[in-house]
């Protein structure tokens, strides 16, 4: 009994310390957030599909969530050319501020499934509409000549299903609300610190995640290069292989839907095992 109590206290202590690490984080980087989205995303923010009102609502949500990582001093819709340099954006803001680029794209619609089983063993599957969202962020390098990009890949979001007896229903079927909820979920997730990374087992992984969360993208890039050098080289080789042949470029679509280096490497290794790639 005493052993179980000690294990419980240890687990709770670890949980409390883990939560505190995120709660105690204090943003220091002053940013002006420039976001690039389609009109459709802004229209989805309200029943009237009013773009002006939707922009106000959307910017409020961006400020709320990104405020967990940065000192967000202003939020602006980015309508400037995608090739604009950090120096260009710096001219639009104060010297002590940094331009933070956030780009959110809708990447198609799909469905998700959930399996149910009742007490008698009868099984059924429910399906719900889902939205694919592609989120990326960028901050200037120290030399201010180019941006460091963090690409979260294409992620799928759905409100899921619920069961009443053996009848299964989609929790949300309104296309507008599905887009609104999915887009907001994408940057809500990006503004969470992944505390599942055990800093004692994977100290560099924890350091990479904190660098991402705090907006130190250059440090994150350097640490990733150290930790994942062989994997990054393999991903680069695979990308070049795909781009060299029109018939193989479709493989890049699957790669682009993955957000972590581990997932991308597993995808490439799967293609190897299937004989598509050597």
C-alpha cells in the first residue's frame, strides 16, 4: 500500500512540475503579427459571413493564443507580396518590435471515422467531415536578411461523432463552422507547449520544443540540424528524387501532410519497404 502511495505522489509531483513549466513561461519577444489567410477563412468566422467583422473576431483569437508565446503588440492582415523581406516589414513597425509571419491555408476536406461498440459487442462506425489546415510561422534571422520558417504541415481537424444507442451522428455538419473551428484549432495547437517530451530522456528534444514555443527559431533550426542531421539529409535527398521526375512528385503530397521529422522519415522508409524508393 505504501509503495502505491509513493508512486502516486511521484506521478502527481511530476504532473504538477510539468504543468508549472508551461504556466510559468513569460513571453519576452515583442512582435507585430502579420497573418496571411484567404477571404473564405475570415467569412467563416460569423453567421453573416461578414469579412470585416470576421477579421476583427479572427484577430482577437490570434492575439489571445499567440499572447501565450509572444508579447503581441499588434495584429495585421498580411496583403503584401509573399517574397517581401524582413527589412520590408521592419519598416512598418517600431525598431524594438519583430515581425511574426503566420500563414494559414485550407488544404481540402476529408472525413474522419470513429468505431463504437456496445455492451453486447455490436460494432458500428461513425463518420464526420474534417478540414485539412496548413499552418506555418516565420521570424527574421539575426541578420534580418531572411526569415526562418516553421512549417507545421497539413493537419486534419474534425468535431468528431457521438452515439445515441447504435445511431451515430457527426457532431458538426455546418461547413462554415467546421472551417472556423479547424482553423482556430490549428493555431491553438501551435501555441501549446508540448510537455509530453521528457527532458530527462530527450533533453535536446525538449530544448527544441521550447525554442519553437518561445520564438527562438534560429536556435531551434540549429538544434534540429544537430539532432536530425542524417534524417534531414535523407528527407532532402527524397525531395530532390521526387522533383526530378513528374511521375514521382505525388509522393511529396504525402510528405507535406506530415509535421515532424520522425513522421516524414517513417513515410520515406515505408516507401522504401514497398519498393517505390531506394
